[in-house]
C-alpha cells in the first residue's frame, strides 16, 4: 500500500512539474520550478531528470543570472521538440486537413487540400483523408512517437461512440469515421469531436499546457455554415450530449430562408460564407478577399451584405451573451477573414441588445486565420493526455 501511495505521488508530481514548465511564459530553471510548485529542489531535480531522459522536457542553452542567482548559470527547461506528437485531422465542407503537432505546439508536418465535399460520399472523403494522414505520419522526425489522434467534424458528434450523427452542410448522417480510418490511425485511439469545439480549444490553449487570453469566450467558426462553442475558464462547454454550441442554427428570423438543417431563418443563412458572397452579388466560388475588396471600394451591395451578416450575428450572439454572461466573442474561420468588416456592426448590435452592456462592454476578437484550427485542437487535446499523465510515456 505504501508503495502504491508513493507511486501515485510520484506520478502526480511528474505531472505538476510538466505543467509548470509548459505553462511558464519563459523557460524556467529547476529552481524556478521548485519555487512555483513548493517541491524541494532535490525532488524537482530528480523529476526533471526523468522527464528529460524520457523526452518530455528538454534543456536549452544555459543563461547566467536570474532572480536571486546573480552570476550563477541556470539551465532553462522547455517542452521537447519532435519527440512526442499527435495527429490532428479535419473535414470541412471545402477542405481536408491533416496536421502533426508536437509537445511544444510546433507543426511538424501538414497537408491541406481544398475540395468541395458538399453532398460527397463519406467513404470517399475519409479514404482521401486517410491518405493525407499517412503522408503526414511518414514525415514525422526520426524517433518521434505519435501518442494520439483526433478528428474535427462540422456537425453533431457523439464523442463517446465516435459517431458523426449529422453534418447538414456535408449531407452526412450516421457516420463512424474511425472505421474507415482504422488502417491509418487505428492504433492511435482516434477521438472524434466537433470542429468548432476543437478550434475553440486551440484558441484557448495555443500549445500543450499553455493558456491564452481570454479564457472565457463564445467562439464562432465560419465556413459554408457556422459552428460555435462556449469556453469557460479554458474548458469547452459541450453540454449533456456534447452537442452544445450550435449557434449557427440559432433563429434570427422565423420567416427567413430555409436552412439545410430543416429550420428557417438560422444565423448561417445570413452570416455563412456562401450566404454573404451571394448577398454581395459574388459567385459562390469567390474568395473572401473579393468581398473585402468590394466593401473597401464602397460597393453598396457588398456593404449591405456585410451589414446584414453583422446584424444577424449581433442578434444571435446577444441572446447567447444574455443567457451565459460571457461578453467576449471570438470570430474564427471565414468570419475571421472578414472580421474587421463585421466587428463594428456586431459590437453595435450587442451594445443595444445585451443587458449588461452598460457595465461590461461586449467585445469582438478575431482568431488567427487558420482553416485547420480544428485539426490543431484535435492534436492538442491528444497531447494534453500526456501533459496530465507523463508517467504513462516514461514507462515507469
């Protein structure tokens, strides 16, 4: 029993040291870790030696001096590069993505293919995704251990069973992607999740063990449709069945156009990428840069399309903010690409419709332009398992 308690304590301390190093703004020394964790220096040194030998952490070039150590060399610690990684995959209506991310948050290899998957056969798309995954895995550095895999999908997902229940914009129903991908990722414990949830996770945690600001926000991921996620204290709120965050299907106008989900007047019918392009008089194949160019040139129809999309976003988000009291909105996907155009109208509508706006002004932030953010989030969640349980990969 005493040995079990000792082993449990060691495992917990290994995780504590790993989290402390990865979360630090600057690479800490062993002494810094001891101070931050309240562990003794000898204990920290022993644990760090294990983590370095096992490839979880690495030491970088020593620096001289530091708080309380004038003139004494200190060896900073960071997450290892290229030793442990996870595979993130993503299926969108307009693209397939595969991305290999290591413990430092570095992308080691990736593939992104633009392809129209609306109305496609799941088996064909998954077969092509499996090929991309195989290519990315083949580019892993020598000695790199891939510890997990995740797949981001644009629809309702049953995480426990790994089943895509419905993806209206793909036209897919009741699909189990893990079966089709088993030859490529079968041994990696593929975890399936909603694309917006995983992209929101990547925004909140840009690298394993590291947090960004804000940690409380409503995330919108836009492509043909609009996905959403709610993040509180850095954790994605998925709801009882994992289906929370479908902000794209919040009704903006009951008498509005029919949505692919079967309802009417859904947000994505006004602020989805296709909806905005068509409303601006552009072809469905146009890029967001064309929309932005027309708005900047003062084209009346394009300006009206952006104002309409911003108003619809403000109406939908106003209700979300009133219910949840999370006044920060993050725009991702194609919404990020035109975020500067949308933000003024969205913020103006939020200021009128959010009850708490008199005391806390709602604000809109723009996520980095990354069409494969969901793939990154899928990989980061897989790597988070290692951060929480580093003893599992040390083999002791």
